[in-house]
């Protein structure tokens, strides 16, 4: 059996995959495969751009009636699903307005028309003529949609951990009988989701203090799993970068393994590209290096706890199943 430091060092040597199937976003195609064919979205986007060009002509000639007609044309086409990925709608963020605000806050057509009167001249001045020189392309619709895919995470992390556990023949423990839990092997629960009440029952039965929760605004952790008589409480983080809220998450996952309870192993599972930054052996200074030192210090002071990445998590399970 390895020590927790050895397992951490082994994790550092076996870095995270840069493309993890559990976090791949399935970005649906919104443009046609055949460039000679167009769909409703592509048509609406093309017509919006034509109407913007026409709006410039109407404003230059001070044709109020033509302006009103064009604004209504654009208003109608902005209702087509997926149009929020257009160059025009994407530009709004530069002026501190999102398509969501336009669609859900500016609920009446009058408010939307009023907004369009203000934003179209800005778009013409800052982008439209410039884009026309370079050439508009329907591909931009797909590119912008793909770029927003990172916002759709869902329960990818939970699904990944569950998949790994299931590959080792773990099952989700889905009843509230503590005696049955005591006798069970290879089971897991979701303390922060559906199994919060039973998690508290486990803590009470095994006299686990779980002070980390008290010190982090009663935050619950992601997983508890059991191998034989060994109980593991695990906090999982998927991180790709540092800064802002990511630094807070990193602090949480490092502090998680600083706690010690007689009847439990605390496990911090960090996956994602940021683990590779911490694992970079050429880095001898800076925040990632300091974080690595803090991890090692906490592991040294709490030999029953573990800090792992995907490789390390699998090895941790394998070793405890022997």
C-alpha cells in the first residue's frame, strides 16, 4: 500500500487528459453542411445584415417610414432560434447588453424597437462596414455557438466520478437504513444532492465531525463512498484556470485534506487542465507551486487523507480493493 504522498506524486506524473470525454460539450450544428443550402437561421441572419445596410441608407436619407419598416423586419428576424449567435447580437455585449436582456427584460416590441434604434447605428459604425470588407460568413454562427459551449456544464463532474466508481462495481446506496449501509461494500452517496439527510446520519453514527463544512458556510461535499469498513468523503473540483472564484475553489479543495477524523479518509479529487499546471515540475515559484506545497504539507500532517487527479483516484480505489 502506498502512502498519501506517494499517491500524490504518482498523480503528478500521470497528468490529466487535455480532452476528457466527460466534459466534451455536444454543440449541435446550427448551419447547413452544404454551403449552397440555407436554413431559417442562416436566412434570418442574412436578412438582418441586408436590413442593417438598408437602415444606413434610410437614416442617411432621413426616410422615417423606411426606417420603421426596416426596424420591424429586424425585430421579426431576431425571434428566430439561434439568432443570438449572430455577429449583430454578439456585438451587443460590447455595449453592455446581452441577447438575454433584450429577449427577457425588454419584453414589449416598443422597448425592443427603441433598443434597436440605438444599437444599429453603433453596429454600423463599429462593425458592419468593417465586417463587409472582410466578408460575412454563416460559419460565424456556428463558431459563436461553439464558443458558448463551456457555459453548459451540468453535472459532468458528478457523472464522471459516478462512472469511475461504477467501473469498479460500486452502486449508489439509495436507502436510509444505516445498518444496511454498515454491512455494505462498494457503495456511494451524493451528500450535496439527493442523499444529504442520510449523509448526516452517517456522520452521526460514525462520530465524524466534518468540521470542513462548518468552516465553509455549511457547504456539503460531493461524494461519500465506502470500501469494506473504510469510509471516504470526497470533494471534487474540475478546474481549467486560476483567478477569481477558481482560487476560492482551489482553497476549498486544499483545505479539505487538512481535516482529520478517526473514522474517515478525506479525499480531494482535482481534475482538469489546472492540475497539469500544478504538476509542472519546471515551476518553482508562483501560485501553483505554493498550492502544491500546501497540498504536500496537509498530506504530511494527515496521513489518512489523499489528494488525487483522475489517475490517482482510480489507483486509490484499486489499492483499497485489494
